[in-house]
């Protein structure tokens, strides 16, 4: 009964460091998404994937990369962390034909 | 292109009072509409959704919303607020484009409930 699992829950990075935010789902959903949430701004789409091997940019992709080698996993990579990437990151998934998205618990990232 | 506007970043009500959170959307095709709730330090969970059929939809915890196409609105209501309803609420729209559904979210409304 795991749903969408994100790791880590919290992370502090120094400027210029890199890291990967992990996301995995066990619902066999083919669609997966990464959003960032900033106070008063709602959720902004970073990248999404409609299936293994297929990814596409969202509204705010700069500074991020993704890959989708399996149906279950959709990691988000930050190559050169910047203070502007301080945010809460949410991974979500949905099933083709059903627009309802299921969310993970989020990763709170601080870049100092 | 789709977009969502939530009127009011904060709504404050007394316990037992009516809750009304406003959401207007724009969409070039018939949309799917959602309300999500986020409790502190948690992810988003679905409150209710409109896909097709009846325009008044009921969700969890006594919330309901009505899809009004003529007004492009999907306002969220609850007859009597409870302290446990204090949270951030997000309206979202999703339209089918090339076989994909990509949810677009409003900026959120923080519901404050006073004793």
C-alpha cells in the first residue's frame, strides 16, 4: 500500500553541489510528474513522463534533468544546485485514461 | 492552454461557519477539475473531482463542489467548518492533450478556522 514514495524527505545542499531526488510508485501508473511548490505560487510542473523512455519538459525545467528507465522510477537530477532551487518538490503519478494524480509526501530542499 | 485562478490566498472562518473557496479555470476543451488538500508538511490528497456527468460532486470530509460551465467555475464548499479543516487547498484542471493529462494547479488558498 505504498503508493508514491519520495526520498529523501529533507536535504540541505551547498551551491554547486548535485543530487538526485528519488521517486518510485507501485501502482503501475504510466504517467509521472515532478512539481515544485513555492510559497504562494502553487505547484509548477518541472518535467513529466508518459511512459518508460519518454520524458518532456514542463513549465520550469531549467536546472533539472530526469530519466525514466522503468515504469516505477522517475528520478529528478539537480546538477549544479542554486539558491533559486530551494523549494519543496513533489512527485506524482497517474494512470492513462484517468486524470487523477497521486502524490508523494514531498522532499524539502534547501540550497545554501 | 489551461489555467486556474483561486481567488484569495487566505480565507478565515469561524468553526461551524460556511466554507467557500473559489476557483475559476480556463480550458480550450471540456476539462477535468479537482480539489486537493494539503495538511502541514504533507503531500496533496484528493478531496473531490469532476470528470463527466453530475455537476455537483461530493468529496471526503463533507466537502462538495459544483461545476458551472457558463461561469467557468468550480467553487469548493462545506456547510460547517471544523478545526481539522485548516489546511492549504488547491484547485487543479486537467485537459486531454495528445493522449496526456497534465494537471495545472492554482496558487492555493490557505483555510484558517477560528474557534
